[in-house]
C-alpha cells in the first residue's frame, strides 16, 4: 500500500481493505461519490422490485480509515481453536486466582 499522509482524503473499499484513490471534489466543494462497479449477475434478480440502490465507496481521511480498518499493523485477531474440553482441563489445573 502506498504511503499517504494522515490528512489525505481517500476512497476506500472495506470488502477488500484497499485504498482506491484520492477523493475528487466538485466545484461547490462537496465530495464527488465514486460508484462501485456492478457485476452482470446482480442485475438479473426477478424477485427484487424497484430500482437497485447505487453503491458507492466509503471515503475519509487516511488517519480515520487507518484506525477503523487496521490498515497498518496487525491485520486481524487470530481465532482461538481450542475446544471446550481442552480449556476446561487447563482451567482445572491452573485456576486464575492462584
């Protein structure tokens, strides 16, 4: 990932955890929304009535996105894979109050 300053405003995709690019501004000073590309499979849903809402990428400062989505540092917490029986036997051997 490219290095950005904390004050840079960027578009962000939370599904892939990737920075898309810098935010584009309109002439009035508002953010221009960047629409997500739609796949052809999503358009052929017969059960759905009405128009489908356009999805846009999130945007924010690099500092806020970095803190919300852990862009730098540890990626995710690792899941504990111990079964209940293993945990109970360890708890019986090593109580926390000793």
